[in-house]
C-alpha cells in the first residue's frame, strides 16, 4: 500500500501550477521555433517572435506567460493500492494547492473563477474550485496531469454528434474557421471522438496533454490510422491560412491530437478543443516517497530572438490623436502606441452601458473622449512592477457593447485580440473608429511597455476594474480600419490562396 501525505499532494499541485505559469513545455518551444523559421507571412512571423520572446522573459522572470492564468483542470489516475493520509476529500486537497499557487507572494496569479456560474458571478478570489477528473486504475502510484486553461481557448470548444458515415475531417475544416482567432493560434487542436457526448469532450481535453510529435510523424511517416488522420487534419487546417493570431500565415496549428473511444452504432460524437499559445500543462507521479520534483527547462531551449518592431511601424501619440489620424491607418499596419489608455472588460462594459442607458454619469475620472480602451485584466504587480503581465482578452465578447461605446462616449477605438463580428465591424466603419490587436500570448512583454497603472473605477471588480495605463511604444497591429476592412478576413484569404500553391506533407 502506497501512502501519500496531504502535504506532498497539495504541495505538488501548488508547485506545478506555479511552474506552468511561467515555463512553457520544451516541446512547445521547439515547435514554435520551427514555425517561426518556416513562416513567410511578415505579420505572423512578428507575432510568433513576440510569443517566443515573451516566453523566455516569463521563464527568466518567473512571471506568468499570459495574464489569463486559467481555470485549473486536473486529471488524476489513482492506483488501487494508493491511500491518502488525509480525511479531506481529493477536491479539497487540490483546491488547497490551487489556493497556495494563486496567492504565492513572489508570483501571484490572476483570480478568474466566479461563482455561481450565473447570476451574481462573484470572483472567488483564489481561483478555486478546480475541475477534477478522477479515475481509479491498477497500481500503487498516483499519476497527475495539471493544466491551466484560459478562457479564450476554452470558449472556442466545439461539439457535434455526427452521423456514423459523416466525414470527420470535413466537420473539423468546416467548424474551425468559425472559432475565429480568439483562441490565440498557433496552438494545439484536441479532438475527442466516440463514447457519449461528455466522454468525447473529456477525450478532447485530455488529448491536449500529450507531447507534441507532429514533426516526428512527418519525418518518419504515419504508422497508424490515427496518425494518418491527425496528419490529414493538420495539413488541411494549416491550408486554411488562418495563421498566427488570425493574421494569415503558414501555421495555424502546431499539432493535432486525437483520442477515441467505442461508441453506439447510431452515433459519432465529436468534440474539438484548442490549446492556445500559453499551452500550460505538466505531468508528474507520486509514489509515497515525497513531493514531485519539477526540473526547470534549460534557457538554451529557447531560440536566440530579440523582438524588434518593424522599421515600418508608425509611432502614435495617443494624447494628441483624432479621427483624421485613424483615417490614415490600414489593416496590417503596425503601430507603437504612447500615451494614456483606459482599460475595460465584460463586467466594466456592462456597468458603463447601464449607466449610459440610465442617463447616469460615469465614475469620476472615466472619460473616453478621443481615447482608446484596452480589453485587459492584468495580473497584480510584484516588486517594482507597475503592473503584472497584461495581454489582451478576446474582443468579440465586447461586440454587443460597441455601438454604445463608440456612439455615446467619444471613444476612438479599441485594443484587444482576435477578430470582430460583422455587426461590430459595421459599427467601427459607421463611427470611423479603429480596432487594434496586441499579441495574445505576449502578456509579460506587453507589460514592459506600460509605464504607470492606476485603478480609476470599479475597484470591486478586481482584475476587471477600469485602469488608466500610460504606455510607451506598445506594439499593436491595425485589425479593422476606419473604413471597416478587417485583416482577419483579408489576411487568411490571401494566405489560403498562397498555401494552395505550396506542396504540403502527405501520408
């Protein structure tokens, strides 16, 4: 009988969550570096460069790769000969590990979990509870897989029950473009096939925990039907030309993972879940001999890159700007922003719009006239930081507020990540505004452009409060210009056509 102490288990959970907050898995770094070397799209190559530089900075500084430090997902395979030296249930032991990790004084993580899921949706303030999946297996050890999944990628999960003779590959290719770029490609695509609806979704999530091996499959050729299917989906997804951050390019996915399970003769349940560029997961085992030992990666696992903005980048003074300046921008232009911006996410937008609809004044200090709003929920600062990692959140969640914000506040534009929906694009065109994107997955790098930060409204919302940032040379790309043209439409269309003329890897 293997006895695992509560402290060994809880401490290992806490240590692993801190570890994955700032260390990418080495296989992911290698795959991203290869994608960077192969990339021919200048916009996508710049985005991948920022992601890789941010990754190394996070590893060196022991600060989060992404400001969205995720919802914790735990897979436990508990040997039948294992006993926990605790009267607490496993859920409580895991949650204590999460609580310790999120409240670590040297690297506090962003609390993103709200309860209940509907209604008041109050932040639990320590990111608990975790989502725990438990399986009893043969043996005398405990196998643990820990993941921290951000909302941008989790929100893009898709599920369908196909007819038994439907084309699985066709479903993926038809479905994936509708996921947009809010999941921060290039990442990993996880597929679960078979079982029942909930089993397919669980398989898709668990498939993302496997090491990246697509380049190995390409080099030696697929040896199983599953590998042939994975390679076909990999090639056809990348042929869509979506590219890094949806800007258009050669690499949309680094790998395609697939787990399957027997299913009813009348059914073909299929689930698809992406893993974003944060790609946070780790696997360890406990055998009663003590806590997990987590070996840090070597810094020479990272490519020798130093992100430098394009020489064609336009410097923009946000404190001296009007709509005439916006009219000169075109989709794909790179800008370096300096000056004051305000921040706001879902909860802040809802409060602002409610105040406007009720003809009530906005909070003191909140004036959007000729300003840009940055969709961000930053991590708390430590040491001499003015703000913690502060990357963009998915912009489409703010689409329903766009008409009010642009039409009734004097706002010039918005900064986020991913595409905008057609109604939001039309609103941007109507008001001659602009939508800019920062690179999702470059949160620590972006935070270095923020010179000062202060909360000016809705402090009770925590990371969703309204901040005023003063930025210097913050790198962004024009995604939707004042005429309503979107790079998330033109970029992938161009690269889909270009890729059609490039030989792809075949089985």
